[in-house]
């Protein structure tokens, strides 16, 4: 049996507000991410509303999705927005050269994306095409979307069925400009960004502008981009992309299921390096001494494993390991709530670490979905520091702290706690002063096997269970099962 780990929450030193957008999503035209996953079209046998499948919409709606990033990713740099407006039966058929030259029907375009965001009550994050587009093309798109009236483009939007403009909350110019976005040197990208950011205008409230930045721990690229004169005024922040590859090898990333405990350990170790990537990125940003706030946007993160044989691009199964990885990341993001105002998991449906998998008319919620659902009370809450000495799992390079915890105060004053037991083998206990709370109530997600997952045939293998613990002598003693994520509220 393991000793109890004692936790202390410092309520006097709040870290900052956890912006709801920390729980953001990424939606790219890629594999079955949009077509089949979200969009089936009005004529489909699959129940839908205006072409969006009802089962997926209801599941997404429950998550209170705060923001969605679209249309890519690498695809953004090949996307021409005019292909995706106007009567759907007249839209061009193109091919998606970013992801395998697959047919792109353009049935899901600007109206479909912004209307979906509106129905979900989500903010919008648009990535314009710097790679194969022009500033003129991007400017026309922004005008089409945001100008209330008085121009041909505003009239065209109205003629296409949308009277009022939409709002763009976040805008990115370029994506992975060090790679699929054009293999640019940072100074060259910085010049292009500065030109576009100066010229591009929206009507109404200006979006936050986000630079395309580094990936993994390699922050030199971002550093050089930020060297550009005046960059602190041309952008509100810079992105960081950080994926967890179990093997750390792009040629053989590791398997989604049927992996060993050693691979579990390697996955957790690599995930926890997100902390170092965030901290070094923030220190690098600070070294530029910008006058205004300048933040870090982790606008792509999540598990990336080998794609299933014969499956759509980047389709992968999702296990209790993914759930643990998601929760570890959230706990790290909360620790930097004051400087990381948005993150976007890659991606929402059927792609990489997805919330939802579909196959024709079937749908299944993944363990990652349940973590997003359980963590909902953290959206908009105030993060509080938690201190404890975590027990170590394993030894050598892949040894890691078995426990991770996070605490926050919600707007109504409730204390909410999250715990991850990343130990693949053993349960752990934690103790915590109860203050004036009498019970801790919430849900726990765990599984018998390290690769337990939900399938269309067996959709409830990994599901949260209710948990309620009474304080004894002013203390909570909590048992955290092996491989688990727990979210609790303290109540009277
Ligand atoms: O999320 C999949 C891809 O990963 C994105 O298109 C790209 O930006 C990144 O390399």
C-alpha cells in the first residue's frame, strides 16, 4: 500500500482566471474530422440539422465548447474561402492536398462553420491562408464575415443567407510556418506576418491576433519571430504546438492500443515535458520586454499515434491513457492560467486525440471526451496553487511523478479539485484539509486495463463514476485508483 500524499491549497495566492478557451477545440478539414464526423449534409439518413449531425452536436453541446479553431492546420494554407460559399450544390469540388489529395466537397465552409459555432455558443478562431493566398484574399474574407453592410462582400453574405455579420474572436496568420506552412525562416515569416497584420482589418471588435510559433521544446523559431521590430504591437500572442508521441518518433509514433507499461511511462514523461516547453516559451516572451500583454497559445496539443490501418487520415483509438494525458495537460495549463489564455486540442472528431469517433450513423464518446466533461467547472474559475510531494513511478529516464493535482475557485465560491493518478499499476491516496466543507463530490474515470477504450460495440467501457467522500475530523482522505482522473467539488 502507498502512503497518503498530503496536499495543501494556497487560497491566498490565486494564479489567475482559467479562461474558458483553455478548453478549446481544433477542427480541420482532414480525414473524417469534418465530413462524416460533423457534417453529413441535409439529405443524409443520419439525423441532422442543416447538415450537422444531431448526435455529435448534442455531445459537443454538453461540453460547453468555448472556442473552435478552423479550417486548419496545414490545410489552412491551401484553403480558398470562395470555394466554400454560395449554394452548396454549386460549390466547387477540390482536393485536399494537405492530407492525401482526398476529395473536398466544400459543403462545409464559412457559413457552416460560423453557424455551428453560434449554435454551440463557441467563440471563433480563424486561421487565414498565408501559404497560397494573398492579403487581398484574406481581407475580402474578413470583410465578408464581419462587415454589417455597405459593401458588395457584405451584400454577398446576405444573399447567401446570413444577414448579420459574425464575430472572429481569434485570428492566426500562418500555421507551422517552419514546416507545412512554407518552411520559412523566422525572419521571413515575421516580415510577411507584419505586412498582413498591418493590412488586414475586421469590422467591429478586433480579434486577438496570434502568430504561428514553435513546436515542442524548440522555442528558437518563436524567439526570432518576436525579434521583428514592433511585433509586440502587431500580435497579442504566439502559438506553441506540442504533441505527445508515445515513442517520440515521427516514423513510428507508437500504437493507440496494445502498448506496454513501459510505453505508458514514456507517454506520461513526454506529456509532462509540456511544462518545460510552456515555461521556456514564457521566459522567452518575457525577454522581449513588450509593453503590452503578450500570451502563449497552445493551439495544437494532444496524443499522436500511428494511424489505424485502412482508416481515414490521422484516425486513432483513444484509451484511458489519452484521458490521463488530457488531464495532466489541463493541470499544467491551470498552473499558467495567467499567461496561457487558450489551448486547442487536436482535434474535435475522428482526428488524433478526438472527443468523439463516428462510423456512418454510429457515434462513440472517448475517454478524452469524459475528461473535458468532468473538467467543465474549471472553465472561468480561478486557479489556486497546490503543493505536495508526489510519489515517483518507475525509475531512470521514464520515472515520473505519479500524481498531479489542480485546484480552483469557481465564480460562486465553490472549490473544485482535479487529481490524476498516472501510475499504471497502483492506487494512491491523498489527504487534504477540509476547511468548512463536509463532503467532496464528483466523478472518477478509471479502467482495469491500461489501454481500455470505448468502441461502437461497447461504448461504455470507460465511463466516469460518481464519487462522494465525507470529511473525517476536518480532513478528506481520497483514494485515487490506478490510471485515473478524478474531479471533485467541496460541498457543505
Ligand atoms: O493536427 C494535425 C496537423 O498537425 C496540423 O494540420 C498541423 O498544424 C500539425 O502539424
